[in-house]
C-alpha cells in the first residue's frame, strides 16, 4: 500500500476557513506601512548559506542546528532563509539602496527553521518585519515603537502586550561589559548549565537571556550593561526614555534583554505577552548599526523589528468575526439560462467589485441548486428569469422578491454591502 502523503512536520497548510484571518491581518499590515511611508521589498526564500553564517553567526543555534541547508547541482551551498534582516541588507547592498540614503522598508513572507514544532512556532513560519537604514536615532527608534504600538491598537491587543527596552551601548561599551560579564560567569561556572557553558566562550551575552529558572539568581547578580555605558550611549538611551515618557508609551527597562551578535548596539526592545506561554515575545527588534559594514557596505545606522505572524494570529483571530461566505448564489436553470446567467454575474461583478458572488455549476434541478445555495452560506439566492430576477432570502425569514435586472445593482448594494 502506498504511503499516505502528508505535509512535512512543522510545515502547515492554511485552509479556507483560516485564510480570511491571514488576509485580514496582511491587509492591516499593508495599510499600516503605507500610512508611515514604508516601502515593501520581496526577497527570494533561498539565499547563499554564507549570508546567514556571516550575519547570524556560525556558533549560534540557528546556523549550527536549525537552518535548512543543502548543496544545489552546481555544488553551491544554499539555505532557506531563517529570518528576514540578512536578506533585506543583502538586497539593499546589491541594488545600491543603502549608501548615503535613507530607506524605510518592510517585508512579509515564509521563513524556515528546523526546531521542535509547538503552538505558534513552526518549521515554516511567517514573519513580518521592518528595516530602516540611514537614521541613527533615537528619533527613529521612537517611530518604530510608535508604529508597533499602533498595530496593537488596530488589532485590539494593546492591553495584552507590554514593551521591554534596554540599551547595548556602543561597541566599546559592549567590549568592556563583555570582559566584566565573562569574569563574573567564570567565577560561577559551576552554576551554569551545559548550554550556558558553551555560550561562555562563544556568545556570553546570550546567557542573560536564558529561560532556565535555575540560573535566575545568577543572572540577577550579574554585572549590568547600563553601568558600562559611555556618554554617547547614555544620552541616546536617556533621550529615548524621555520621548517615550512624553508620548505616554509605557515601558519596562529590562537590563537582561540582550542580543548576542556584535553588530547590535544602542536600543533593543521586545513587545511581550503573557498569553502565549513561557516564550512570550511577539515582536523583537533593535539597532544593528554594524551589520551593513560587516557585509561589505559602508557604515550605516539601521534599526528594525520582526513579528511572527502565527503567534500574532493566535492572540487576535479568535476575536475576529470575518465574513467569508458569498453574498449571493446565482442559480442557472437549464442550458439556455447559462449564457445569460454568466453575463449577469459578470455585470454584477463589474458594477459591485466587492460583491462575493458564487455561480452554480454542474447543472441540477431547482431543489438541488437551492440546496447548494444554502450550503454555500450565501445571504441571497438569485434565480434568473429572462428580464427579471427572483431574490430568495436564505438567512432571513422574508418573502422572496422579483426585480428587474436594471434594479438589481442598487438592491444588492443595500442588502449585502450597506
């Protein structure tokens, strides 16, 4: 017996009853980006493996354990993109968008990581992100945070999320802090778990982000990066907090909020919820002023964030009552009615572009077609009879009506779209 073909574990189909929620969220995001003047970019899902090794870091879990990497027929190593920032920077450099320019860009699409599938976290997942180049901040930091805050309001979840911020300072600040942190952790190495002991030599700042409860007291006692800021970094962070206070945006300074890669600097932030389990971040971002230079470009200030759409939909979709069923089901009784029926359907779609109209196909007598109309979920059934149309109400206890074809557009606008 042939093996039953199924989707790959952690790579999920999106079915007809789910796609309206995706379309609604995507529409909100597209309109939001237009209102802030951001422009969309679309990059390939396949990139050179070297791009992610150089940007994410060879010793990170993403590169060493989670990437989908293979050699193509030419022997080139290719990777399904695990995140969007690297591709966006590569795109900007390749097409000359970044040098001495300001760019506000956004993207949306599938990403891939081979990790343990769980609710809201899949091996193929969808990510929305923004990337801004050429603006040092902190004013652009505020714009990015205001944009995210507006999204939560549009989605009705502003009371379900909180903003946590921190600063990583400049490269010089981080270098001094890293020395102090490593010395502290070395003195307490017996308390570190296996993952943290590995990170001690490769990525020590990530230890501060450990979710292991046994390390909580050790992390709380670690040196604080805020104590190692230089004047430039301290002023940047102070201005950011002053503007957030002035705008009434609530936030928490989380000194253990870090990014393990050296190209990050200054502001880092996460929007966090308590409604999605232990890993509650739904939006994470920060400055990465050194990344463009690391990929061969000129030194360019940059900031961005990314949102996992599956996790975001888990927060909002249960509250959405979206109409996906057709407004109208058009019956066509007999072969002679088919041509005039299709003509009428096209006329109505021309006149009312937002009308959802389903035509009967595959024949059938009146009773069978009415059964299909009812099953479709449509509000109305239309029965064409030469110059007139009989309207039958499928969801209301109202008597049928007979209309002239010329009156049908106004009637449907009032009944279905008002």
